[in-house]
């Protein structure tokens, strides 16, 4: 019974944390839609299953002095 309770509480904890992450992510996306200038200049949003470029690899990354 103790093992069942422990596993059950771990699963509930994981689902709760995932829900909180999704909630905060949606809040950030909502703020970025209200301030499109900030979102366009400082954030990069990707698409699911998008193709990666050479710039996304470690070899293609360059430091940005800004």
C-alpha cells in the first residue's frame, strides 16, 4: 500500500508540475502578443517538427556581443 501511494503521489506531482509549466508558458505567450515588438526582437518561437539549420548546431553558433 505504501508503494502504491508513493507512485501515485509521484505521478500526481508530475502532472501538477506539467500543468503549471503549461499555464506559465501560455501566460508568457499572452504577454508577448500584447507586446509584439518585444516578442519579435528578443524571443524566438519555433514550430513543431520544424527543420533545423546549420546555425542551430553547436558548430554554427556564433557569439553575439549585444
